[in-house]
């Protein structure tokens, strides 16, 4: 008769001794991982990055003034400007951020207000079209729009004014081609492009004088 102590399992090729060894290793690995996790959490690391869904205090700098508001994380900058700060020059024309009527400047760059969450703008400088007129002093872009009849229904006008101001801030001597390219993100359904570009080009020529 064959020696039973030397008999092997020819079915799976995996015996009870191997199973117990593997189980022991798995238990040991789990214990080590758990201990490492506890140590990391004890050091204040590994905490989940969770943003509250409720309203929280947010400070926005708009037109040179600081505003502390209670806002939900989902609040869009456009809605905050219009509904919370009563800065209605920024227009809500469509839901695809395609017209450019909601153009503002953030840290000097033209941005569509409906494309940014308000909490994304904390610590940044926001300018709306209201910043270009204080009742006494009016930016020459605004007076230029009036002079060259660069508006009709008026819904796109604030966005175009801000985009034009941003172009001229970046390059006071901008050419017609540069102006047209930089204003490409704004749409006027009334077709006042000729007056808008005439205004911008006239100011640019003054900058190059």
C-alpha cells in the first residue's frame, strides 16, 4: 500500500496546508493595512475632502468692495451678481454661456460669469460693467458705444463693453484684426458689430498716438 503521508491531492493542486498559509498571510496584510490607516488618520491626514452642501460664508471682491455672503457651493457667479448684489448689468441671456452677455473681468481677464461658481472666485478681483461708471466719470468705451450707435436691444451691450475694455487694457494699440478676434466670444443678434469695432478701433488709435 502507498504511504498515506506522501499522498498528494491531484485534483486542484492546492492542499489544506497551502490554504492555511495563504489565509494567514491575508489576515496579517489586513492587520498591517488597518494599523497604517489608523496611524495616518491619527496624524490628521487622509481626511475626506468634503464640501458642505449647505450655505457657507463666502467673501467676494466685486468692483473694489468686499462682500460677505451666505452662498451654497452650487451658486453661479452670474446669479450672485444679479440676485444678491443687484448688479444687473451682467445679463442672463441663455443657458449655454454662448452669447457673451454675461462677460465680466476676473483679475483683468474677460470671463463668462455663468461659467464660474461663486466660490471659485474667492480671492480674485471681479469687475462688472457697473465699475466703468460712477455717475460722474464714464469709461470711454461706454461713451464710444453711444457715439457709434453700437447697441440696439441692449442685452449684449454690457458684455461687449466689458470684452472691449479687456481688449484695450491688454493692448491699448490693438489693431482691427486683434479687436475682432478678441471679441469673437460675444454675439450681437441685432448686428451692431460695425459700431462696436469702430468704437474699439477709435480708442486704440488714441492709445497709439
